[in-house]
C-alpha cells in the first residue's frame, strides 16, 4: 500500500526513494552500466521507471548476450502481476555449457537491467497495478484459496489475500494449503 503521507508532487514523500538509493548504491558497487545508473538517477528525479527505460535496458541485455555469441528471440511483451514487461528467450553459443552461459547471462542482467527492474517492480505504479489485477480476479482467487484449504477467506482484504496467495503458491502444505493448483496461475495472472 502507498503511505498516507505520499504526495505525487513532492519527491521527498515518494515511498520508494530509499529503495532507489539502495539500487543506485548496489549498481555502482557492482559496476552496472552507465545507462542503468542514468536510468535509476532519472527514476529518482521523476518518480518512477518508465516502460521505455525498461525496454532499453532489456534491449541492452539482449545485445550483451549476442555480443557473447549467444542468440536471442525477438522481443515480446508480457504482463506479470498487472505490470508490463518486455521479454525474450536466449541460447548460448555452441560449445558453451548451459551453466557457464547462465553465469554470463547473469552478468549481462546485472550490468544492464537488474537494479532498474527491482525498482520498476516495486514503485507505486507497480503496486497499484498488482492491486487492480487482484481486485479484477478477487472472487476467483478467493474461491481457489477456499478450494485449496484456506480459512476465513471471504473477509480477507486485498493485502491479506495477496499474502495468502503467496503462501499457497510458495509454501503450500506448510501453510495448510493444497498445492493441487496454483491459484495465481489458475486465475491467469503471471508471476
């Protein structure tokens, strides 16, 4: 939820400013690209990461993979928890093991996109998109939670339902839920 003191016209009240500062510090410490640092700095000044910044960072990851001899699929768009993301698949070059290329891919991510994506996924617009997505599927999600063993589901707030959905999806039996199906996935919401 967005803090009660949030004022969209006052950057000092933006609830994710500390997160952006941590992302910038981590990006600097881990030698992220200047483009990623610039995008984070712009996000701090403007109040959020834009879809254009996300696409540019994703294109930089794909280019990094190609520069290493890997291949990438054409970019596609996907929605996860109500938030838009560009997406692609990749493959390493012949003769390079999957584990080795996975490490190289991680380096491309860290250099070009990971810190920016962390901020993008936590900014107020992302939280609002998640809430809207959960509200749009609320009855189906609550019905599934009940079917999977949930108790007192009807009176749950959206935040309580989100916590229960994560418990059901990731903890299942540890939280008293069946894992016969994932309620989020079953509702057509991508993680």
